[in-house]
C-alpha cells in the first residue's frame, strides 16, 4: 500500500489532468464513486507523473481553442482506436 504522500501525489495528478479537459468532458460517461476514477486513469496510477502527462496531452489535444470541432476530434480518435484495436 502506498504511503499517504504517494496517495496525495496521485490525487493531485488526477485532479490536475481533469482541469485540462474541455467542459463537455466534465461529466464522466461511466460515473464512479467519490474519490474514485475511471479504470483507464486508474491503470496509470503507479506512476502519477506519467498519468498526468498522458491525460494532460489528451486534454490539450481536445482543446476548444484548436481549429477542429469536437465531432472531428471524436472521429479521429475513433479511427485511431479502431486502427489500434483499442476499445477506448
């Protein structure tokens, strides 16, 4: 079991990456209980820095300030997931 400092570091990484996501992603598709996170985020929890950077990158790529619409972003991510045989 990780030390409490490690838990705090992980929680900070999870919260920090959430703030980079577009507003329409604020409500999770598969809600989780208080203090919990989705399985895909939890799978990165052993290395909080990697978790933050991986998901912060996604948040930045989905920025509403970019020239692509959300529909175009979703289309691209769907095709990449299909190409990689990934169900996310």
